[in-house]
C-alpha cells in the first residue's frame, strides 16, 4: 500500500473509513514481495476469537461518551456513501443526515446472516459508541434535541454498525420521534419479525410510518420493509430493487432516498 502525504495517524483522526479511499492508492501484484502475515487468532472451532466472543475486531475503537466529547451522531457529509442532506427527492427533502455506529456483534443478534462476515471487520477507523456507558442515552438525547432545534429536519441512519440491543433502546427512539416532528430514522435490523425486538421495531413503523423506516435484514419471510444481501444482480429477488448507489445510478443515499420513501424490499450486493 502506498500512502501519499498522509499517515495512518492522520486517517485515524478523520474518523471515517470511507474518507480513507480518497487518499490511498493500492498497488496489487500477483506475487507480492511481502505477503501479509497477520492471521486472526482462532478459538477451538476455527472461528476468529472476536467473533466467538461476540465483539468487534477493533475493540480500541469502542469509545466512551467522554472520549467523543458527547458528539455521538456523525454528519453524513463525512461519509461518501451517505451524503450531507437529502436532495432532489421529495420525502424528507432538505433534511440533514447523521449516522450512529454501535459495536457490531455485541449489540447484534447472533442470528444475523452476516455475524462472521460483518463489513465492520474491514472498518478499523470507524468510531463505535460504547452503548454500556451510562451517559450514552442522555448524551444522545441531548444531541438529538440540539440538532432538531438547529435544522429544518434531521434524518438519522441507524445503525452504520451495530443494532437494537434492548426494548428500552427501541422505546428511546419512540420518545424521540414523539418529541420531534422534524426527526426521521432509517436503517436495518437483523432482528427477525417474530422476535421481541423485531416486533418492537415494527410497532414503531406502524405508529410513525415513513418517519421510521427500519428494514429487516435477510428475514425468514421476505417482503415489504425487507433487505437482503445477494452475490450478484442475477440473484435479485422478485419484487425488490438493488441499491441504486451500488449500481452507480446515484451518488449516495442523499441523492436517492429510496430506502426511506418506499416499503419495497431492497437488495444489496455483497461487498
């Protein structure tokens, strides 16, 4: 890997893995002179230890609220796949986009289809909020209040990493949506519809409609408000659409809006 002008310390300070691709040039050869020697430590059954423990591969990037100066929601402007604000499309047009990352696996159900292959395994610089920090929800509530007062509208992406970890946490979002009419949320959950948290998520969709667009990832019953991972475009399920950003039909979430504008199921190509 050749890094021009920038150092890994610089990248870490940027705080977002997508920014890394703007500055890094990778040269690959069929026979590298210095093959990578790192192999993840395995447990007794050949699974990486961090997977068996139900943790992120990068525990040093799980930060307390105090480590982030209580700034838990990151502007979509720092993520080229998300974008700063909703443009061109009707629903939530003009809303500013922010996203939240929690620790993958520790906050996720072990039934997740991507439990081992989570794309968080390739995000060493992403900041994960420690959801066990007693200051987490109070600080998050305060930031949401401030953003909703400051912005015409706020659209939150839950969760770039992580998932809903308790009924109390789901209820927190219900309270925030009740309090702020200019707040909307979209994202995905690995909790199936027949689980306690899956049903709690669906109840909020029934109550808040397009202000709460959380889809079920790889559910047992594929249908509206579902998301599925596919190996190729030919594997797209009938009645679904492939993420337009992955097909280079739009620049990012901000210029698309499909995931929060329609209940039609979406398919994502494997990274």
